[in-house]
């Protein structure tokens, strides 16, 4: 017996409305069916750096899919519908619901921090729509949605790295730096900050186990305009390293106030805020020497499963087309639709959400960001990708992100050595 779902009801209504056209129009009957793919991304707002390359990637993907994708001997047109989350979780949920209930997408995708991925995935799970997300550490994605490792989710799947990889890479940078093992923590009161700063599962216990002394003054509100208390606490504790997970505007405020108040750490390793060239440019000369995680770069030794494009070629194509330096989400946005294409090609029945979800669960594909395989994740519905770390260094022609630590992903080559601030 076929399971009755909100999706099946919507399809039934659509079929009823379309029936007269099918009976009277041979052209409509012969037309290739269309698979609609929703895509939620923060085009505007403080997370817009994650979406900077979206239009370039989508243009290339639409050209790639122009001839359709094959499934069970039939060709399917692919329609990608993009919606702006405005960097707001409530808006992300709202546009996800629009894509599901109004646009009637067959698959929904999302990227860029738990503020986007989590509300979209929650809407998909509730409405029984297959969903693939990326660009958010897996712990705030999975546990932030109330995930149970013994059960997992039915329709929502995610690929990215985890906090254990951040911890390994950040401490890997610091261990060889020779600076005091005193760390100041900057964790906002949001999904990422609460996960990273969690006393049991986040950075605090791992740093203590590694011999680092963490000063954590508590959660700050995103878009705060005063970090004086944090700076004072870090100075009093003798912190020579600062870390945390911040949006670019917050780090810009903190970093300017740190300079004004005479706080000069020797190493600054911040997640999220220091990922993008645009964020580093906004900091001026004080952006040189900052360190961050590196999810993807032109030097990653991976190729697209769609067209064998290398990481270097994809990054170079973006720069040639836009005049802008490469940015890390380029690879993951491309990979997101590599997985979508792979799923469409393998699903037993593209009219059945459960069949599409089963195809996602069975994914084993090598993408431009590495292997995506949901059979081997740390928890159900999660597939991990490799992570390295590095530093923004001046190459004489500008600032570039250089890989300086690859201890946990040696297949990705190092490009330089860490240099201390100051």
C-alpha cells in the first residue's frame, strides 16, 4: 500500500488539475518531466559571504543540466529554484515552506551555517521531502535539531566536517606556534556558538585535555557592539591565542576594539568569520596573519563527478569570470548539486519521496570536496568531508589563504608555514 503523505496529496491535486491538458494536448504529454530542486541560501544579511559565488555556480550547473538527467531510461529536466534566507533562521524556514508547499519541489537543498541548514531540514522532515544540506558542522546540524543517534532522520541528510575536526586542526596550528597555551574563547549565543562552547561536547573539554587553558567569559549576543569585557578578561588571563566562531561583523568589531584597548594575541584562529576574501579585505592590514579552518581550496586534489573539473579549475573559472578571488563555499555548492544529480540518476522512482530519500541514504560519490557516503558517518544522516587549516598571508600581490596544517588530511598539500601575529 502506498504511504499517504503531504507530498502525495499535493501531487494528487496537481495531477487532477493537469488532467484536461493531458487528454487534449499531445505536446504536453510528450514533454520531458521536470524535477524541481529548491535551494535556500543567505544571499543577503551578515552570512552573505557564504553565498557570494552562488550565481556563478548555479549558472554553470544549469548549463550542465541543460540536456536533462537520465533515470530509468527517461530524461528529466532539472529546475533549480533559489530562495534567500536573508541570514535569518525564521526566514529560512519560511522560504523552505514556500518551496515545499507552493513550488512543490521534489528535493530541497540548503547551505551556510545552522541558521540556514537546520530550519530548512526541519521543514523538509515535517513535510516528508528529501533534503540535502552542507556548510555547517555536523554536531549543531544533528544535535541542534534534536537528532537521536539511535534513530536519525528519515528525509534529511548532511555532509560536512565536525567539531572534532575543528579542534584537531586548531590545536594542530597552535601546538607548533611556541606561544603560551592560554586561549580566549569567543562564542555567540546561537546554534554554532552554543555547540562550539558546549562544556561537554564542544571546545572546552578538548582544549583542557590538550593542555590548553581556556578563558570563556560566556555567550555574547550576535551583532554585539561592545567586547570590552571579553578583551579585559583575555588580557587578565594572559591569553596569547583567541578562538571561537563568529560572523564577520562581530569579529570586525572585536578585532578593532582589541587594537584600541591594547590586546595583541600572537595567534587568532576564528571559525566562520575568516573564511572569505571579502571579510579579510574589510579588516585591512590587520587581516594579514589571521588563521582559520579550510574546508576547500584550489589545491584540494578532488574532481567533480559531473564533468571531471578539478578544484583548481573550478576556482580559476570563478576568478576569471568575476575578477574575484576564490572562496571556500564554491566547492561545497558545486558538490551539493553533484550529490543531487547522483541521487536523481539512481532513485528507483522520482515520483516517490521515499524512493528519493532512499537513494540519498545510499549515496557513495566522489565529489570536488571529497567522498560523500552516508553509510559511514559518525551518526545517521551525516557524511564527513576532510578539513585542514591555515593562514591569510601576504604573497606580494595581495592576501591569500595558505594551508599550513594538514595533519588530519595529508592528501591535501601544505602551502606554507604559520607566522605569528605582531
